[in-house]
């Protein structure tokens, strides 16, 4: 019955006692290794200490491969107590054997501030390349698959070792989601979803992000999805446009912010002709009347769609295909404002200077009253001309504001969704064309209680992540086909 070698992070005896007891009670455990990067730790009876150099490092992954001997490797990634469900490991090992999956992971329960709640996870896809994919904290590997993947790891990472292993494993093995609740874990990160989503662009995490990019790029090269930095040129001569640029604002029920957004556009100073297209998606809170307050300015085009099935992407399509749409379209969310009167000129100029089909700016996070809040300036410096379009498959967004060459957008069309539509466009466009970057702050992104991603429940978050992974899958398939 000794099928499993277990590997648990270790910071002290009290931290692991209950977890160790629960594992041994299953009668499936061969040995338990306590992973520690602290010298002088006291061993625990029945367990072995395994010195490591960081929980996510390549050295740790290789040490696990070398120490293991049982049929399966169980890796727990948290320092809090693990509470296994009844016969949970029996179920995981049986399904791993039946499916011959290289790794299995499961839905579970989370205990936050003493309250237990469901924590379902999502299926792993071909395009699930983001390094923050949530498998939960309990991973069960077939030892032979784990060790084979380790044998192909080339780099020595401090932070990206486990990510590198997972990518290598996925090249040859199935990573299988068991949609059953098989264990409970204590969760100490009690921040709302809107506070977590910017962790990957926090400057304090820059070293980690560089390693993740290196691991992902190597993976893309190995599976045929890597794109070299060669781009098609654009002459910007397509179409006959009355306006050089249009700002597009899709809006529904933003009475508290829409006036600020409109004013920030109409205050723009430019030596070219521009307008503002507001697609008012059947607002019911006074937003429609607030927009009409600006009707005397001929630059404002106020559209109320006859359709009732439009998401944000569908509203964008209406604006882009409007006969008075300009040669370039620049995004502004109805919550946000441009930093000053030069934003539009800066964004349009970048198209010509960098010969690109899309431009992404830099924004500053603010509270409702425009005061800067953490993490401050989001410049997405992980986007480089050399590797940006490859790294884009790993990260969760491309930045703001976003601007597009209108003839390109009219060909591609915007996905009619209200989440991830801009990301899908960026991936598609970057397959052939350069995406330009503006690293000066040109946009203020307001965070407040009515933001669409301010406080999402786990089911909604999973839906968003599943869709973005699907976008990545489609894009990766297209790039592999293009390379062949």
C-alpha cells in the first residue's frame, strides 16, 4: 500500500503535526519528507528533513525527484495544515492510475478566518500557460512522469522551478482536474479579487516575472509556438477617414463616473481631428441623461444600440464600424480618465513612430478621488519588442489604454464578451504585427466598489480564467500552425 512519497513545506513541528498524522492515517504513504530552507530544524519522528533552496526553485524540484522512490509523488505547497477528505488519496491515486495522467489535482475547501467555503478549480488546457494557474495546494504526480520532466529541465531557477516542471510535464502528459472536493486548506490571503489581480505587475515581483518569462519562452520553442521578432509593416493608407482618431467608451450604468470620462476626452489637445463615440448600452441610472448634457459638442456621438445582446466587445464593434469612426480608436473605460490633455496625441503618435497595429499605454492606479493607490504605476515593462508577443501568452493582460488601427479591428472584429476581449485582440494582432508601447503614464485607472472585477466570487473568477485560457489555447494553436 506504500504508494506515495510526500513532500511538505516545513517551518516547525507544530505546523506539520496534524498534516503528517492525516497522511500516515491513509496507509498509502511510503515516506514523508519535510522541505526546509532553514538550518538547524529539528526532525519529526517518522519523517526525513530535505534541505531546499526555496519552495519553488529548480533545486527543490530536482531534490524531490532524487529523493522519491514510490509510485507517486505528493507535493503540498502550503505551510498551513492540510486536512484530507475521507479516502481522498485513494481516490486521487486510483484516478491517476486509471487515466495514466502525469499529474492530478482536485477541487477542495478553503478555510478563511474560520469559515469553510468551496474552492473549485478549472481544467488545464493546452493554452493554460499563465504561471498563476490555480491547481490548489495538493498535487499528485506519477513519479516516472515527474522524473522524466525533471530530466529535461535546463535552467536553475529560484522562483520558476515548479512552473518549469509543470510546462515540461504538460508537453507529454495529461494534467487532470478531479472535480470532487477532496481536501481542505487554510487560506491566509483574504484580499478581494480586485486587489490580487495586479500582483504580477508589482515591481517587487520583477525578478520572479523574468524567470517565468524565460521558462515560458523555452516551452513555446519546444512545442513550436514561439514567434521570432519579425513583423509585417503597415502603411496606414487603408480607408478614407474624416477623423484621425476616435475615443470609444462603452458604458452601462456609470452615473458616478461617466461625466469625468467624457470631460477628459473633450479636453484633449491635438493637431488632428478627433471625436468621441459613446455606446450607451441601455443605462437605467441616469447615465443616458448625463451623456446628453454634452450633446452641444459636435465631437460627441451618442449611440444607444437597438440590440440588447451586446457585451463590451459588441459595443466596441458598433463604435469601430460607425461611419464617423477615425483611423485610430483609443479605449477609455467609463470608470477612468485620461491623465492629461496630451494622452490622445501621445497614443496616435506612437502608431507612426513604432509602425504598429496596436498601442498600449501606461496607467496609474487611483482611488475614486484620483489619489494613487498600490501598486501605483502599471507600465507592463515585461513587454519587449523582442519577446512581448510570446510573453503575452503567459500574463493576464496587456495594459491600458489600448489603441488600435481601425482597418485592422474592422477585419478581426472584437469578441462580444465583457471580459478578456481586449486581451484576445492583443494576442491576435501580435501574431503578425508589432504592438507599440508608451511608458509614460497617460491614463488613470480608478479602483472603487463598482469596478467589474472589484470583488468577484470564485465561480466568476474561474469563468474568467477558463475563458482567457481558451483564448490562449486558440492563439497557441494558430501560432503553431503558422510556424508549420
